[in-house]
C-alpha cells in the first residue's frame, strides 16, 4: 500500500495558504459570491474564502464573521470590508466591497423595474415563496458548517455560550442589545481564561 493512501495524505491541508489575492482578484471573487448568492452570500463567501481559495482557515473565518456580526450594518458587507482590508489594506477593502455590491445592485435595479410592472402575477408570488424556502435551507447549511470548529474543539464552552445566546433571543425573546451586553464580555473573558490555561 502506497503512502498516498494514508488518511493524512488524503486530507487537504487546511492550513495551507495561497498567495494573497490582488485587488482585481478580490473584486472578481466577491462579485462571483454576490452573483451566486441567491438567498444570501454567506454560504458562498465561506466556500470561496475557506474551501476554494484557502485565504482563511475555518476558525479565522468564524472569528472574522463574529467580529462583523457585532458591527453596525449588514454582516456580509462588513465581512467584505474587513477581509479585503486584512489582505490588501484600505484598497483591498474597497475592492471587495465594490465587487460584492456593484453586480447585484445593477441586477436589482433592473428587477425592481420589472417587479413594478409584473409584481401582481400569481406565478411570481409562488416563485418567490419557493426561493424563500431555499434561502432558509442555505442558511441552515452554512450554520452547521460554521459550527464544525466548535464541535471539534477541546471543550464545549463555545457551544454552550452559543446555545445560551440562541435560547435567550430565540426562545425567551430577551432584547438583543441586553443579551449582547452580557454575552460579549462573558465570551471574551471565558476565551481569555481558557487560552491562558492552555498557554500555561
């Protein structure tokens, strides 16, 4: 049996990094994400950044997206700016931001004009309902993919905090701002303590 058939040889090296993309590559990559992102770009952004180009590891993507989630504005737009700036500075952030927003803006402008004329058609209404179901499925799929690093971690602290926030907001209907004011410093403190123990 050859050494190539071993599990280690068959597993892709997720830590391998490709050369940081140029401005045009950032623009094209995020333009493709936005054009493919029916129901949300997050699914395709993670696939392109982590799996296809390997510009980030799964853990780094989760950390960056977590930061963007707590910033004002749409999460995926924040992600494009933070990710582009991280690789190519301010110009990279602008390139990724433009690639993300320009193509769908042009398309949505055309569709808005068409919808204003044909929006009352029953066929169109049913089609949009079906698209909504697909969008929910895509969102659930990427949530499970992003949970993988937490499930593989040495402890279940991150998973417990995630479930606690979900229960507080989704089940008990507590105000989002109040939950975040408690969850953010708590999660930062817990992570700091755990990493300090590992370092010792």
